[in-house]
């Protein structure tokens, strides 16, 4: 509608009187510079064209993130308590893991069982060599605990 109402201004433009900013480097290459993509999305052909998908944001090329699984939530919760240097083994109670992960009891139990079988977690072993239920730490069972259990069984 505006095109119909407004008259064309082309006859009134004096192209010799157009000024450009003196501080703009490479004014002669302005069209080439304008066609160069700022973000390299890996689809560029090198000639300033981005192929068939011109104008799509970078987020369109990213793979959507998967939602966090129960196992991931449990590992994240235990890492909150663990030693950042990885020197000391820090054991975490199941109720603390449940509070941090926000998982229901059955889901938490299944995740703890899977992670223990995969040796991503281990249960605490007391001084008598018995496994303490409901207390977990990151990683496989420490070798010194296994050696103590083996020697105790051998002496029985």
C-alpha cells in the first residue's frame, strides 16, 4: 500500500553527492563484506554464500540436547559431595542422593543398581568387611578394600 501512495524518489537522488563515512575501511568492498557470514556454521562455500539455508540461526544447526537421565542425575548428585581433587573417597547416603537428584525411590534404586553393576559407583565397606547398605561413592570398589576382604576370607 505504501508503494502505491509514495512516489519514487530516484529522480531526486544525486549519486555524486552521496557521502560515505571516512573512517569505514574498505568502502569499495562493502558489498563483499556485507555478504560474508559473521558466524561460521560449517555450511559456507567460501564465496560468501551459505548454501540453501541462508538466514538460519546457528541454533538451527545444533543437535538438540537429550534430557538428563536418572543415572546422570544420580552421578551429578554424588559429584556434589565428592572430593574435587579425587584423593579422598566421600560416601553419600541414599537419602542425600534422593534429595539432590529429585528422583522417586524406585527410580533411584534402579539407577543405583545399574551404576553399581557398571562400576561407576560402589557401596561403602565397613571395618568388618561388610557392605553398608544405602551408602555410595563414585568409582569402582577401592583395591585396598578388596584386598582386606580377600585376606579376611582366607583367614576364616
